C-alpha cells in the first residue's frame, strides 16, 4: 500500500521532497494529495526536488495525475491525486540537476 502525503500551499517543498524520497525508498510508491493551485504548485516542485534525492539510489520518479474525492473538515472536496512510481534510471539519461535555493 502506498503512503499518502498531503500537501498544502504552506508546505515546505524541501520537507515534502524528503518525505517523498523516504517513502519511495521504503515502499516504492507514494500518493500525494493537494487541493488548490498553490498546493498543486508545491506538490509538483516537491516531486521535482525529490527526483534529485533518489537519483543517488539509482532510480527516477514518474507521476500519474488524477482527481480524488477527499473529506476535509466534514466537507467533500476534489483533490489532485498524484501517484508516484519508481522508474529505472537509464544509463544514458541526462544528469538530474540539483535545484538551487532560488528555484524553489
């Protein structure tokens, strides 16, 4: 079973990236839920940063986006649902650049 990571507009991308990398190393898959444009932005940036973290372990990340109904404070909301999978790192793949502080 994949671990669910909830991302908000106020989430620190580096912290979420670390969580994604850790879950991917342990379980091999993760699910990310984000509601709203700013939260989706943070989630995508976090996955991008996490790619550089897991490259050292010999794999890359692939995401499959979708929508999911979730309950927030007793109200049903539509969240962006990102399913994250391991992807084998090809030997001829370009190096994944580590983002600078101004990129995040």
